[in-house]
C-alpha cells in the first residue's frame, strides 16, 4: 500500500499569513499555581508552598481533620513604558487554591505557619492516635 499521511488543516497557518506580514496572535497567560513540597516525620507534616507575589494577609489556611486547604488572593499589575507613553498595561486579579489530604489527622491547635519571600512554611503536628481498648466478651 502507498504511504499515507494525515492531513492537518491547521498545520500551515504560518504559511497562510506570510504574504500579509501578519502572524496569528498568541496571548501569554500565566495562571498562578501553588507549588508544594510535603515532608513527614514521626510527629508532624512540614509543607512548603510557593505563593509568589501575594501579601501575607491574603493567604488563608484551613485544616479539617486530615484535609488541608490553602488559598490566596492574587493581584498582579504589569506596565511597560516607552519614554512618557504607556505601551502596554496588564492586570490580573484572581484566587488560587489547593486542597490535599494527609495520612493522619492534624492537631490544629499546635499548627504553625510562616510566610516570607513568597514561600509559606507550615508545620502541622499529627494528632496522637486514640488508644483502642479491647472489650472482653463474657
């Protein structure tokens, strides 16, 4: 059988616009994300979350049993000037959040949080497991 090739109707868009000296518009949109590292030792979970460009007051952390939720209000402004004229001005405002579950319940009363240089450090102590008592059936 002869060689078959798959036709891609959008594959040659650049060639189509060459004669007009135009290119298709590509928008650069960076959606902020919370990137994390989670570590564990015998007594606690240590979480390091990267949340750059956010004020400390705009970060909220909640713990419900073994579920941890981190959310933040993100505000970004970018302005490019050329001399006295503003060439481009962009603004972004939104919220980012992330929830995850841990292997064991967290003791919320002893939890600690610190935010510096765009990094949120959480220390979440594990709850001590309730002792199980055996009941003797007579």
